[in-house]
C-alpha cells in the first residue's frame, strides 16, 4: 500500500514525538518493521531564522527510509519558505504537516491543531504547500478542537481536494490533549470517505488496540507512539497479526535489557554521552515496565544515571536481577 505516494513495506508508522523520535530512535525502531519513520516537529520559523537546533531535526539516514520530515507553522508564507529550505538542506521522502499538536505553546501561535478552527484558511494553506513541495505532502490531524467542534470529516475532504496524499488521524480532540479515551467511533469507516490513505493513532499499546482501531475506521495504516517506547516488539507483533502470522511472545527481561543497551549505545555514539544521558533517563525505564523489580530499576535509572560509568553499573544490576529471576 502507498502512503504519501510512497510504496510502504508494512502498515505500521512511527509517530513523531518531541524529545523522543530523534535519528537514533528512528533507526533503532526501523528493523522491527516500521514502514515509515517521522521526525520530531520542525518549526518553520526556526528554519527561516536559521536556528541551529532546528536544523538538527533535519538529520536523516539511508537505513531509516522512507522517512518524513514533519513541519509546523501558522502561515502559508512562512511554511513555504521553510519548505524551500528543506528542499535544499535535507534528504527525505515525504513532507508531513503537523495540524494535530494540542500543546498550548504551539496552538497559541495558530499552528498545530489550531488550524482545525479555521478550515477555510486551512484549504488555502494546504493547497499552497502541495503546489510548491517537490515531495508528497501528508498531514496529521485530530478529531477537532473540542466535542462541540468535531470537523475531522470536513478536514479530510478539503485535504484531499488540496492535494494531500496521506492523512493520520489522532482520535482525540485538541482539548483532550492526551487524556481520556480516543474516540474511534467518531471516525468509523472514514477510509470509505476518501481515496487518500488514512492512518489512525491514539492509545495503540497492544496488538488488539491496533487491530480494533483499524477495523473501526477502515484505515489502511496504524501509527504507534508511546506504545512502542521501550517496546519495539509491538511494531513487529502488529505486522505479524496483520499478515496472518503467529504473533511472537513478549520478550523476557534479559532480551529487553539487550534492546535497552543497543539503543543507549546508538544514542551515545550519535550525539555523545553528555547530551544522551539526560534523554536516556527518560526513555530507558520504559524498557523494563511490567517486570518484577521495575520500581527499583526505574529509580536506579532516573536518580543515579549521570555518566556512562553509571550506565554500566545499572546494566550489571539489571543483568543480575534478570539471571536471578530466570
């Protein structure tokens, strides 16, 4: 199947997550069967004004492709300038526009899911970008601003008319943020309303979550976010289920430890220990969630991890714990 005009091998997309889906994380997840990786959100103004940190988000690798770069902005003029900068400075396959971020510091500028409040302007915005982009354009949206303004069906239609080639729908409103339950029933059979391929997201933590969301909506693809944090096996399990293959059992603690070590090594090699360690304190505990002794492991990481030497000591402790509990 195609998404964003690109033939994908598999139907699981990796969601963009600020502070998480850096280059190392995307490359780490790719071998588990991710069909499309997506960068962290990139500010169009950051690119236009030459912000050094913003340009860091443009880094991609050949072994993660196909890859989408996700851009957000509040005006056509600024975003078009940013697209021109991307074309000259980045290697990517799809341009994804973030119209779904619910965070106030983004929506207060008119960007992210604030676009859902002005669909007339949104059509002109999308058409203008589709006209200038040399890469296929996809979008990520929500159900609407709040329960009284559910306009996802309208947005899907105008996006198709504007030339968008892929739509991801997070089944919550802006006001829900990431709380409450995703409302997949509000987009039941939505894939039948458009020829543009749709991916759905929102609380995809198990294979069952993915299958149910796709069955309700008819979506061709599913996007995983927090559910894959520390659990990359979820991606391969969803693909196995969709392919009618036996779904592999959950990995033991010893194997989870190996995956955590692999990711930590990749991140440190990519950006250096000084920058990697703070990120690892937030991400590594997810690899050990649900295992006996999780609270102790989590505390050892979040409170004691300050250097590579600390990391080796923590690995040794988890390894001993895993052997004892075999």
